C-alpha cells in the first residue's frame, strides 16, 4: 500500500533519509516529482520544467497552486487548498463540494459528510461514491440495448445486405450477408463504466474500495474496456428513460477518465495524477453558483464571454479579444466578475489590498469594451480581512460612472456560496464611496 501523506497548497514536505513521519525519502521525492512533471505537461501548465505542480528543492518539496492527488509507486500525496483555520477533514470536504458543483457531480451534502469521515483521501471519497452508484445500477440489472450486427451466415437472419451480397460475396453464394439487431450488454455506457472500474482498481488503496471495485469488475465481466490512449466517444452517449439511471455513475466516470482539469495517468506504470488548477476550479465553482441563482434575479449569465475586442485595425478587423470569467447580463444593469484565487492583504497601507496592477489594467480594458457599470474582482475570503465576506473596497474609475470593486466570497462554506453571490449581485451601484482608480496610474 502507498504511504499516504497530505499537503496544503503552497505547503512543504521535508525530504529525509531517516524515514521520519510525514517526510519523503529522496527516491520518493524524485518519483513524485516525475509524476508531477508528466501531469503538468498533460494539464498544459508549462513545459514540464517549470514546476507548476510540485517544486523539488534540495531538502523538501513544495506544492504550488494545484490541488488533488499525486501517486507514484510506494507513495501518494494529497494536496488540499489553502483555507485558513480549517482542519484537513473540513478542507477535504470543501474541495469535494467545489468539485461536485463545478463538474455537476451527483454528491449530496449528507452523503459527502459521511464519505469524508469514512475515507481519508480525496480520490478514495470519489471512488466510494462511484462504486455506490454503479452497484445501484447493476442491482437493477445489467443495462442492454440492441446493437446492429453484420455477419455472413449460411441462412438469412434479419435483412439481406444487398450491396455486400452482390459485391464481396458474389463468388460465395453459400453465404448470405445478414444485417440484424442483437440485444447486447457490450454497449458504450457499460464499456465506459468498465474502463473506469479497471483503471481505478490500480489506484484505490482503501481496502473497502478495493473490494468493491473487484466485485464490480466481476459483475460486469465480458464487457470490453477502452484501452489507454484510445479515444472514448463520450459525445455518442445517449441516455433516455430506459437507461437514465446510468447518468450519475457516467458523470463520475467521465470526471475520473477525461475531466478537463486532470490527467489519469502520467505514463506507463509510473504513477497517477488527479489534479485541479485552483484558479480554474475557483472560477468554475463561482460560475456555476452564478448560473444557479441568475434565474431568481431575471439575469442571464455568460461564462468565459462574451468575447469583445479592445482594438480594431484600420480595416475594421478586431484585435486582442477579452473574455471575462462571468458576465451577469441584467435588464437593469450588467455586472462583470473576474475571479482570482489569491489572498488579499488587509494590512496593505495604500489600500490596494495586494491587488496587482495587471488585474486593475485588465478591469480597465473590460470597462472600456463592455456596458457593465460594476467591475468586480472576486477573491476567496479569509479571517485576516477586516470586513465580512462581500465587498471589501469600491473605487470609481476616472472620468467614468463605472466602478471597480474588490470583493470576497467564503469558500469554507460551499453551501452558502450561492446565497453570498446573490447578495453581491444585489448590492447597489454607488460611485460616491471613497476610493479612486486612475487609468493613467
């Protein structure tokens, strides 16, 4: 069994030759770093040499702004988000709920709390949920469907394939080119589930999950899994009332096999990675919350859009497209939101709260090309801030009736995020508050 360790975002694990508790041996550090670099290339975070997932220093390794699971032979490390004042169990719970909302995974909060208590690591929680959902489907009977078959038989079955009969089989009149439908369980949804089960059997470390995966593998025997590297045609999945029960386990399987922000392997037998870049996860998490509350406000939400351009050539062709994270289109007033997984600094003496000049320039560009009057930079809340979650500062833009706002949302309470985002959108626009942003700064 792999040695399980937990690390916080931006945290360190020491490298020790004496095998101290909570430390890595030099060989384990090398193996983990190799898996991290392979995952980095598949996540397209860099060239593989920039250490955007895990820094390998002389006496320790350091996590970066990526969370999830890294596993190499003999060692597994779970990387959790940096959320102040919360235990590992609570932060793990928060991370799974953020993933569930961002990826529309079927995880009820009560069940999540129970799974978090039963399983120590992120991957084991998701595996346990997947097994539970697949058992539920298989206990109702293996899903089957009619599949088109084309076979050359001595007697007619189904319909005769005229074209093949008088071309390919013209010299073999003793055979008939038959085209018929046969009820089969070797269908695309079952093959996807089989693929996920087969791959997870090599990654699960919790004995209960190992046992459940082995049982599922036996129950779904005879189904062909997709080979590693083989393209899985998720776009061909069609669910109807006869197989609607497959929707939830297939969502988990898709997430584990081909999720947008992770890789499921880092090479043949070298390790495993299930990783999420926190800037992207935070953006997706808040974006889904915005979509869920928009109808109550009579608003329409654009995620990663619309794409307006800052410049135009003399011939009218546009240059430098902009793409805000969240655009809240409302009949009364539009609001533009950009999310930043960064820590605000309440002690900053000049009132900028550690907001980078580049982020402000970005909001200036948005203010120029979008009709929204409120430009909101949204950060995770933390206990070091003087105000509660919500607007921390508001600044007017020079020679404009638009504002830039610095706001926070408390991710340590994922169940309240929709409520808090809704309140933020309801705040009244007021340019008279103290503060000023000069576009020439």
